[in-house]
C-alpha cells in the first residue's frame, strides 16, 4: 500500500495529500504542483500533535 505524498500549489499554496500526484490545483485551476518532501518541510504545513 503506497503512502501519502504531499504536494503544494506554487500559486495559491493549497496543499494536497494523495498517493499519486494530482493532475493540477483544483482551487485556482492555474497553479503548478510541487511535491513536498522531508527536505523541504512538508511537516511545516501541519500542526504538531500534542
């Protein structure tokens, strides 16, 4: 079972979580998605669990 990958729209900064890359941003319909990995801070988009 594949894990979730995280993608952010470079235009409106909407973040998506999916096993495969979405075809594009459905919020602004014009942005390019960039995959977020451990190195570029995917965890920064989510609140820490207390």
